[in-house]
C-alpha cells in the first residue's frame, strides 16, 4: 500500500490518497498538534481532501486493520 499526503507542507487544501489496486476506502482522524480531534471520516474511495485551519496536524489513517500516522 502507498499513502500520499500532498502538498506537505500544505496551505489551505491537502490531498490524501491511498493506492491499492485490490481495495478501496479507508478511515482517517485528523488531530491538531495539541491532541484535539479536528475531523474524522470514512472514505469510500481512494482519496479525500483536508481543508486546513491551523499550521500543523497529525493524520491517523486506518486501512485494512493497520494504522499509519503522518505529520502534516
């Protein structure tokens, strides 16, 4: 599986993509650096966009039972 979060660093809008030919969909949670949950969602397709309000975030992605953490 390949996870792409771009542009990073980003401004205003950031794209999150999961590339896996066999599967579609994932769950994510977006946290501020202070640990406050800002957004969470289940995505049916392989990509979504974040609309940024702060300077830095931590994105936790759950896919096929595995969790990935990405600093943004």
